[in-house]
């Protein structure tokens, strides 16, 4: 199994089992074994590590403020930014169709692959290993956090923008689901009824799909 020493240096972990990292970098369009189960594991692992880090860094913050800060770091766009900084796209194994359609730079694919990498680190080296990797790769983002001005996710920004324009709150509804029960992909529509605007988003959870849909509607409102 091929090693990826450059990526290992960037994430701060040398794999004992290089097959885990190769699987984490394999999109389902390329073949099996792919990274979806590792993504599921990594999603939980990164949430725990970031929560622990915020708890230690900001001892005076209430639960709600900590939750908002964590959400700003683990949302799809933030994960994709970290993935791009690591140059993760250059290591991904994608099917020909995904390559042709620019899938290597798609935020959802980058975010999912990054989570899968953290899942692989956890299986290979345990919690302390993945904790060190997350702290290393999220270093700049963690340092830039300002609890006095917590970053707002797209759903919050959209709600505040509509309220400022004296419009009704956005409505979200699931319009389609696909995939096996343990690995569904949700498609969600976000509607600003008062403005006659709507946008859709997709993701591995309803929450992610709603955030993506809200982000797309924000682009329409801000353009």
C-alpha cells in the first residue's frame, strides 16, 4: 500500500497501517473500500477534540457560546478550508466523473475526506494521536477565534438578514434522500417566501444540508 509521507507530515501523524490513510482518501466514486465509514467516525472525533479544546481555552464561556464556536469550526466550509490548506485534493482518489466535474475542489468532498482522515488517525494511533493532529491542522483557526465576536453559521446569518429586512424567517424542508440508512445524503430546500427566493443544499446530515442551502440563499440575497 502506497504511503503519503508529505500528507503525514502535514497532519502530524505517521501511519502504522498505511491502508487506513489510503481508504480515507478514497471517494466512493473511485471504488471500495471507500472513506464513508471513516468519515462517520471522524465527524464524532473532531467534534470531541474541538469541544475539549474550546472548553480548555475559554473557561468563562457558557455552553451556548461554546456550541456556536464549535459550530463555526466544524461546519462544511470551515473543514474544506482546512483541507485546502493541507492540499488534500492532491491526494484524493476520485472516479473519472468526479475528476471531470471538479470534485476535488468541492467543499462537501473535501470536508468529508478530512473527517475520514481524522477517523483513520484515531483508529491508527488512538485519541491522543488524533487530538494532536486536529490541534495542528486547526491551529490558525483556533488562534483566530474571538469569543466576543463568535462566528455565525449560514443559518444564523440568513435569519438575521431576513429579520433586518422585516421578512419572514426561512423555511427548510427535506426534498430528497438517497443512500443506505446508515449513510444517507439529504437534499434540503431553503425558502425565503417573502422574497420569492429558494435554494437547495445537500449533505451527509440534515444539518449540513440546511447549512449549505442557507449559504446558497445568502449568495442570492447578497449578490
